């Protein structure tokens, strides 16, 4: 460690110091969230949507949104996010990579109401996580879908239409390619690619990315 790092800290340490006050605010809301009924907690989803529609930003609602999800996880799964998992969730919200030990349950903290994908490496994990973490999302009034290898176009379209869709990197990649080959808009299954959380990011973006996704077929006359 050089003299600058000793005095000012590493880049990661400086970044974490900016996140700690947000986590403190999330944790301070715990008693407030515990007092809410299930219906009042669920209604927070509607309130957040309205606040965003009126011009507030995701960062504006983030502390309360995370506090709501934390309480929802406690009521549905009897699991409450640790401080380090809240940090991991904030890092993911910022579009960066968080180590797996900092994510776990925390990786599912939802932060926007656009088409939202959680991308993982195989059908088993996609189905398992949709059923497991989907309990939290559904408790908060959100719809949850999962795209599996054996689904047809209509089934895929219905799953992608949900608030949150669990899907493997291969299925998402091929659906994107097929959508770009579609002749009519009605044949497309995706409804947008605005936000995604990638699980096993090193595997998906490095290891799996070495194998290209190729669709071949007969050429036209």
C-alpha cells in the first residue's frame, strides 16, 4: 500500500464510505416498516410507482424501497438482509459488480419498474430462484415470470411480460436474436431490455461469452 492509499484509503474504501450513510438510513427505517400491516407494506409498491411518475429518481426512493423489501423478505422467507447484503444491493443498483458473499438475498432488491431481468446460467437456477425469491416479489404485488428452454413463443412472451423475469443467458440471447429476425412485431417475445441483474457474472460474461450464439437456417430465394 502506497502513502496515498494509507492517507486516503483505496478506491473501494472511498466508494464504500459513500454507501454507508444510505445503509444507515435503510436500517433506521426498520421499526417503521415493522409497524406496517401486510396490506400497507404491499401498497408501498404503488406509492413508489407514483413517486417515480411524478419525477422522483430511483436514488430518491432507494432507502425506503430497500427497507420495504427487507421487511417483505422477513415476513415471507423469515430472512432479513444483513448490512453487507444491503451494500451489495446498492452496488448492483449503481450498475457495478458485487461479490457473491455481498449479494445472496440482497441481490434481489428491486429498484425500477421497467422490463427487468434476472439472468443466470441454467434452467434449474432460474426456476428455483423464481419460486424462492418470487415469494418476496409477489408479496409486494409484482408479477414474476421464468423462461425455460422447452417453452414456445407464446409462453415466453407471457413470461417476459411480467414485472420480473428469470431467464438464462442463452435463452435471453437467442430470444433477442429471434426477435431481430421477426417479420411482424407480434412475433417478438421481449418487451424491452432496460435493466438486468446478472448472476454468476464472470461465468456469463467471460466463460459463456466465448461461445457465440448462432441461429442458422435456409436462405431465401
